[in-house]
């Protein structure tokens, strides 16, 4: 298996990362990767005949070829079969709105859309998939995005939400137990609560509290993954703002369908779509 990921210089406001996955024939994928609820959309470029299959517990999304995986509120099980090849673009939260304002409010969906073809033509996809090195892939995607002439300031709603996203992330990085005060967040963004909540829902397809919960879940799963020994659950619960261990367990069961101890015994969740926890 070959994997790598790379930031895209000059497009950090739009792209979380560009990544690559290749699984050779006869390689064994030990267990189906399971992607935790995620506010980022993923655009995956694959050979036209390559199949994809995602199961979120409520619906199965399957097909062939390149596809857009929207932000997801549910745990996603990816049923992958070797051989496979994927080149992916993981967008920043809400950034899909800049490509198509109507697309951002669509959650828990997967497929290829007509508006995507206007940006990423079959000839571009063929050229991208024929790249032989990491540098070629990154340059190919960078040149394509440069040609689109997008800007983070091109839309007032997105600009406001972008400020709010930065503030939420900064608060969580300072204090993982922090709960967003929406009134204060609106003031910090020089907006009213009503306007901020309306624009946030429009750009993200999610409410502010739901988005914060996704970020906190990501931080918790990453923290558990990095635990080498036994976990002090009382301290861990407090660290992330839960009143006690039972509250933490209830939340994890709702979000990832397992208890912390079950996850620690299997470590079968992923944050990145190809299973890489490194930051």
C-alpha cells in the first residue's frame, strides 16, 4: 500500500490536503476502514471502472469512477477491494460552497455531479491519474485550481462563516472542553447571532453546535488513538468537557457506535479517508 498526503501551498484556505492511495493486486486490506463523522467534503479521482462502496448504517452509496463524498454526519464504513487507486482532494469545512453554493447544504451524499464536470473534465482526470510522482500530482491540482480564479473573499456569507470557523478552532485548541457561546461568537465576528446562524447553515449544511461536536469527536478519537497504556477515564472525560465517564460513553456510542474500550481494543476508526492519523 502506498499513501501520502500534502498541503497545497497558496490554497490552504480552500484545501485541507491533497492525498494519494494505491493498493496493489493481492494486497490484503485487514479491515474495512471506518471514517468518523466529518465536516469536510472529499473529492476522489479514480479510474472510471473502479468501484466504491460506502455504508453509513442508513444507506449504501455505491458506484464507479470519480466521485464527491460530502460532509457526513454518520460513521462511514468503506468496503474497499484491491487493487485500487485514489487521488483525493479534501476540502476545508465549508469550502465546497465556493465551487457550488447549492452543493454545500447536501450532507451524507456521494456521487458525481454535472457541475463538477465543468471544473474537472474527463481530460483533466485522465491527465491527473497518469501523473507518476507526488510532485506531478500536487502541481497538476494546483494548476487546475489556479485556473479557476477563486477567492475566499468572493462571497460575504462564506467570509463570515470562515471567521467563525477560525474562532471555533482556536477556542477548541486552547480548551478542548470548551462549548461555543454562539452569542459571543457572533459578536467576535461582528455579526448578529441570527445572521451568523443563517449563513453558517447555508455554507456548512450544519448548525454551529453540530459542527463543534464533530471537531471535538475528531480530537477525542485522535487522543484515544495516541494512548499507549491504560486510560484514566475520569481525567479524559473532564478534559473534553463531559461531566463523567458515562456521559462520555453515551456520546461516543451515539457518534461512532462503540464504547471507548472497544475502540481501544480494535483501533479501527479513521480520521483521514485513507486511515492516516498523522497530522
